[in-house]
C-alpha cells in the first residue's frame, strides 16, 4: 500500500504558525512540520534504519525552507536511506568537518556565546578575557584556521604582544581557555598551549611589588590635609582605609548596600575578587563619612557616582572610574602636597594590616578584617557573617585614624586591646 504524502499545503502551514503552541504535523512518509512553544517552525524527516532503529534529521526552519524545498530534501534523503546511509550521521560528520575548518574568529564567537558568561566567570574576568581577545588574539590569529595553530604560533603571539610578565601570563591563560573550548568541540585534538612555560619565554617571574605601610607620622600628615584631593576623594580614602576593602569594592558600592542603622555594608558577590560577598561592620566615624558621601552623591544610586560628563553620557548613572582615586592621589604627590612616601590605594590594606597588628589585633582577625579566608579548620567551620571581633578591631582602627586626622596623640595600646578570635558556637 502506497504511503500517503503531500498532506500539507501552504495555507495550512501559515494557519498553524499563527495559531501558536507546540505542534507536529506530518506531510507523509516521515516528513514532519514542527512548531515549538517558543514559536520556532522547522522541518524534520523521521525514518527507520535497517534493524528498526528510529532516527530523525532536521532539514531547516520554516519559512526559510519552504514546503516544496522540504519535500525535495526529503526525497533526496530517502534515496540515501534506501542505499543504507544514515542522513543524521552524515549531517553530524559534515558539521564536524565544517567546525574543523573554523577560523580562530569563529571559535571566539562560539566561546563568547557559550563559555564567557557570568554563570562561569566573574564580571572582571570576562572584561579581561575580552580585552585579551580584542587586543591580541583576533588581530594576530583571527583569520587562522584553529587546527593550524601550533605551540610555536602561540609563543610568537605572546612575544609579539610586548606585555609584561604578569600580563603575558594572563594572555596565555586566555588563549589556553579559548583552545580548551576548541578541544571540547573536537575542533582540535589537543591544546597547543600545553607545555608552554613563561619562565623559558621571559625568564623567572619578577618579584611581586612590596606593599607599603604608611607610618603613624605619614598618616598624620596625610589625613590632616586630606581635602587637598577634593572632599569626595578624601572621604573615599578615609572609608577605604577604615574598612580595609579593595578599591574596586568601594568604587562599585551602591547606597542600597549600606544599613547605617545596623552599621553594616554588604559587599555583593559581583564586586568581590573571590566572587563571595561579605559583610563589613562600620564604626561610628565611618558611618558619618558614608552619610556625607551619600549626600554628595545626590540622586545617584552609587556612593561614588561618575563625575565626567562623557562617562555619564555613555553609561548613565554609574560609578566613578577604577583609577579616579589613585589619579587624585598621584596629582597631589606631583604637586608636592604631601611630604610622605608615595603610596597607592591598595597600600591602604597593608597599612591597615600593619597597624592592626601593632594595636594587638590577632593575626586571624587582622586577616578577616581584610576579607582574607582563614586556613585550616577555623576557616572551614567559622562561617559567621557578622563577626564581633572584626567590628571591635575596625572600630579601634577607625579611632586611630580619627586621632591622626585631628592631630591628636594616637590611642595607647594595652594588653586589653588584644582582639582574639572566638570560635563560633
């Protein structure tokens, strides 16, 4: 008995598409019109291989593939099936062959879509990966076929980038992750970055920059005339010093993150290097500084809103740039406003760490004050969000900064000031 075919017509198809909802309608002999709940219409050929195995192959989307074109494709594929071929397997092989001829630019597009996402990486990591791709990978390798890129080509790209040791290491990581993605897609069989050693390429890694600790006399000079860098910048530096956070965590802070009645500031996951948000206790003095910052910020949602007209025009209500505070400090040093050792905003953390230890704060609490994770069992089991010892330590530190700002003698350190870690119940 002959199989019924040509059961559909164009008018029916248009009505099915306009009706919406998930539908599967046969045109006969395995050719099926499908419509997903999302509204995507496509053609599928369903068939059986010798041995009774049911399979299917997608022919394309409707109306890009018309009814007549779908029937023509289906007839050609049925001939292959009668000859013992598997159209679904042939299509996969063809797709694999096409992918194996991908250029690096095509690989980058797929990597960005599938892997370079906020569910996999922190926002800052995505930013730097994209920068490496745009500045080096695409200009140097974009037109190359992925399967022709060798370790020699990667090394040459690293050399030609002209970057520092640390920046070259980051670039190598970006290229490695990109080519790992190619391995996962079977575009290449092995990652050519494996075995590349920067120590052989650029020598031993440079000694990390030694962080500075501003002495008490330095703090007294700095804080006494702190408004030289502008009141907004002065308040930002005071809060940065007193809370021991990283500069970017303060730059991205929003007013809604603060609960001044409780004296707390929640630093959200997206702003944190480790992608784990944390609670910062605020001393009374810090609360006053934050209140003044909020008043100066006006209607902005940010504690430190953008000031430049071009940045506001481009991003709308957003925060100041990452280097705004450092630029203000550097200009003050260039003008000769401060006769103290030159420092950067990140040195505020090493300054706080050193003075906390000098004031008798335990090593563990000084580490927690900087949002460093404790090692060992203490770090595993002490999962408190609000840590009283941290609040006490930061309160002592804020009082110390106030005396420096006002030119008063620093508080005396006694054994009673020692803050030890108490185990959580």
